[in-house]
């Protein structure tokens, strides 16, 4: 449960900043303070801090170990795993853009058997809780993966709803409330661990999809995946990406992601994993204030594979300086500000 805000709506400790006295405390007491400041709760899952990798941007964390001590992250999220290997999209797959990147990887991965045998044990050995992101072309794919990964004892699942439903006429799960609800209900029936629904921003009203995921029994929402974009090589008269369009990520999408997290916070009671353009602790804290219970860092890890661990450290210092905690900050915007929904005036 969230700590209640003050009567003024300002998170309790932000209203009366305190000094950072605990730097002088003995080690064990300091560890206790760190735990209290950064701890967050995602339904039944308690995380030591709210910072985790975004699916597909940090592999399984294995290469990242060379750059930083990853044991202090809140969680590790895998790249999307499918039932059988997927070969992904033709090159070119990545383009740098102003303040971000476009990718069209196409969910390339070696499939569930390989992941369970080779990747998962190594990923677990890193230390933080492991969230496995699953994808598929039918609800049955999601169900099969949910059963297998639950049995393998992963800490949680994240369902990548931005997959085409082949049986449903190649409509993306994430753009259709009914398909979202059905997929989440079936996954929940099969899973024995918490399940997060990862939503696409490429919809008119993300709250409709979030409510559908909640109705289907999701334990939480991840918002957002990439925004569809395109890059053009006009000299050659063709698109730069092999599949013409791709997903835009990075700081360019941060204001959109923040707005969507805020709207989803108004719409559902579930824990939210905020994602999109987070590159610093300041960014991450904005997502928490907008209503996220934890954050995922994606594109920023390409620039600096140690960025996530730095965000954890910086976040602790910023919160201590402000005299508040993650749990007190979560949703502060809703408590203090007017929260226009779809009726917000367009500039
Ligand atoms: C190269 C790349 C690969 C990605 N692969 C996946 C994926 O396999 N599954 C998924 O759910 N999201 C995937 N994403 C989306 C990210 O997890 C994240 O939602 C998005 O990039 C926004 O966060 P960011 O701006 O911090 O990168 C990918 C993003 C990038 C840039």
C-alpha cells in the first residue's frame, strides 16, 4: 500500500524536508535506511529498489555484468521469449534519431527451450528478481509460455502484447481491448507468478487497454512499449529500416510515456512499471511521481550499460536530500494536481 500524502496533498516527508543525517549511522543502520528509502511493492513482489531493465535492451544482463555490478538492480527483465525461435526482421534494424533510436529487431530470440536451459540459470545467478517477457502469435502461445516459466520459478512474467495475433487476423493484441482481456485472463489461469501486461502507446486511448488488462486479471501494467516511427533515405528513395517502420524509443518519447503512466494511474488500481526514455534518476523520479511503482530503463543502457546502477545510487541520494521515499513519492502528481484525461485541450 502507498503511504498516505499529507492533507495538502504533498507527500508526507517532502512537506518537511529533513537533513541526511544517516551518513553518520553505523553500516547496518545505513543499510536499513537504504532499504526503506528505495523499496517498492509490486503486488506480492517486494523489490529492493524500483529500477529494472526494459525488455530487449539489456539482453539477459549477461553482457552488462562486464560494465557494472548488477546485483543491486531492482529486477532484470528478459528480452521477449517466444515458444519457438524467431529470426526477426531483415536489416537494417536500428537507426539513431534525435534524442532516441528506431528499432525493428522483430523479437529475434532463440525460443523457450534455449532460454530455459541456457539463459535463465545464468540470469538468475546475477541476483535480482527475474521477470521474463513473453511473446507469441496466439493466446495459446502465451499460455504455453506462462505455464513453462511459472514452473521454472521465475519471479514474474511480462506479456508483450505488441505482437500480431495470427489467429485474430494479424491485429496486435495491444490495440484491441477484447483480445487484451482474453489474453490476460488465459495467461493468469496458466501462471502461478505475478503477470504484467506490457502496453503499446500506439492506441487512441491507453486507459481502455489498461482497464481490459485489469479486467482479465493482470497483476500490473508496463507502460509503454515503443512508438511507431520511420526514417527515410531520400537519396535512394527508400526507407532506412529493412521493414520500413520501427519502434521509436529513448528520451524523445519520455513526455508521451509520462502522460500515459499518469493516465493509466487514474484508470486502474494495479502496480505500474513506467518505461520510456528514462535516462537519469531525475527522469525515474518523475515517473514515480506520475504514478509508476517502478521504472524500466531501455535505450539509455545502449549509451551507458552502467546507467541503471547509477540511477539506483542517484535516486537514493535525491530522495534522501528531499527527505522522502519511493513509496511516499509514488502517485504524488495525482494527489496534488488536476489530472485532465482525454478531454485535455489540444494545443
Ligand atoms: C533495441 C530494442 C529492442 C526491444 N525489444 C523489446 C522486446 O523484445 N520486447 C519488449 O516488450 N520490448 C522491447 N523493446 C521496448 C523496450 O522494452 C521499451 O519498452 C522501449 O524501448 C521504451 O523504453 P526506452 O525509451 O527506455 O528504451 C525494445 C526496445 C529497443 C530499443
